[in-house]
C-alpha cells in the first residue's frame, strides 16, 4: 500500500485542567513552530490541525500546501482522505442499527449475507458482526487485503475472494487487522437499513452533525473542491501520485473530510453524543463502540507493562 504523505493531523485536547487560561500556552507560543518543524522534518506538503477544548474549537488551522509545487494553501475546509478513521464511522453505524433494534452485534454474518463463505464451514456458520469489525476472524494483519486494494473487483467480488483465504490463526484466538471485514460490515449495513453504506452515513451521521463537506466515497473525493492531493516518495523524493479508487473496500477507509467537519464529530464524541444541544448519537451507542472486544497486545511503556491495547468497534 502506498503511504500517503498528505496527512490529516488531529490534536484533541479535552481536559486541560493544568492551564488556568482559556488557551494553553503551548498553542499560543509553540504550536506553529512545532507543526512547521514537523512538515520540514517529515517532508510533508501540508496538514490541518484541530484543537478542541471544553466542546469548543480552539484551533482549526491549515499549514503548508495541498499540492507540492503550488501555493494552494491548506485551510480548515480542505478535504483529506482520513483512511482508517473511517472504521469508527462504520462501527458507529452498526451500533446505531443495533440500538434501534434492527440487528444485533451477536448476529451471524450469514443471517444477512447467506451466500458468504469462509474456508472453514464452522467459521462461516459462527462468524458474527462483532468479529468482522474487531479483527478477530483468525486472519493475520492485512492478510489478503491489498490483493484487492484499488483493483477493478466489485465489493461483492472482494468479499467472495476474501472468504477463500486460509486464516493463519484459529478463529477468535488472535488480533489480525482486517480491512476486508469492514467491507462485509458495509454490505450488512446496506441489508439492514435499505441504504447503501455511504447513504446511511450521510443521513445518520454527516447531515445531523452538519458535516456538509464530508464525502464517504473516494470517487466523490476526486471531484470535490479544495482537496489535498496524495503524495509519496518516488526515487527518494516526495512526489504527487495518482488518486486511488478504494471504494470496493470503502467502509474501511474511503471517507474524505476536513478538520472543520471533523470538529463536530469530535465534539459529539467528547460530549456523550451531543452536538449543539441535541443528541445526535445516543450515548449508549458510543459506549458500545468503546467496549473492548479484542486484545491487541501489551502496552509498551518503560514504566508500566501491566496494561493492554484494546480494540472496540
């Protein structure tokens, strides 16, 4: 997978009790220096930085340019492809549907996709919705994912071929980051809601949160205005690369958004699902998305080896 250097940076500061003033001194004195130094050291053309404190936007600022070799500046409305942050929206969508009584996360995948098969018939029968969005299907991290990335296969074809893989691990015994599991989740959202995955996100998350510039599909990102272009290293230097259509795996990573739009998502996350005085995402839903389901491993820390990295929806 090509690594995009055009990067979306979120700095979420929610409870800065150490600072008496409204704006921490780090932001007023040092933030610009810190970010610009990072752009230079990492050779990143441009980033957007968001700081949220006490439910308010303290900083929403662009740095650098959207395209190398131009003077087209990044701003708070510049769209970036947010990659795997998309998964949080997909997991939230499933949790909303469960909260509405339209499905259960313990439901089997074959209840909604009766033609779906994995190599092991028993796993096919037992695989549930939680399994596919918490990376506990028995596959190794990225196993098979990028054989289909940017291919001309449809999402249905990707799911079919994904089921032909031989998992490296036994079912539910290991954490293995699996993008294709989210492609399956997107199809189930469609079956349960009657809307495509992208339509469901738009109607139930983007519009209620006033995320008016956010797009769910990469094909819509390509034609949008004010977008960051993808870059990577080519022959040892940063270069612009072509857009990649990843919509056959869209629910795992295709959303494009701006820090202005994502500030509303962050505010709702920090305020129990409320935005502008209204409950947009029920707190019960947020709690479900944050429930630990998979153990990624121990936290690597010089002074504390007793904690674990955990993964929810």
